[in-house]
C-alpha cells in the first residue's frame, strides 16, 4: 500500500472505487463521488496543520487528473 494520502494512494483508491461501483456509476461519476467524499472529509478533519490538508487535497487533485486521463 502506498503512503497514506500520497498521489499513488489516491490513484489506487480511485481505481478501486470506480471498479466497485461500475454497476452504479460511470467512471466520471464514480470519480466525482469519491473526490467529493474525500474533500469533505479532509475539510471537516480536525488536523492541526492547514498545510497538511492542502498537501492532501493537492495529491488528490493530481491523482484525479492521472486516473481520469486513463482509458
């Protein structure tokens, strides 16, 4: 497993979420549902360091772009 909240971590989780929900969502809808869920969780997390939240959201954004560009 990749380091928590790294780009590879989010890429792996996005792919798994897409696969598990293939019968319910299109790839884009699944990715958007996962993205919204994670961002909501990060925003509501009581982390002491705002920089950590920003790093996690940036990694999620990069992972989203990478997985979206896959066929």
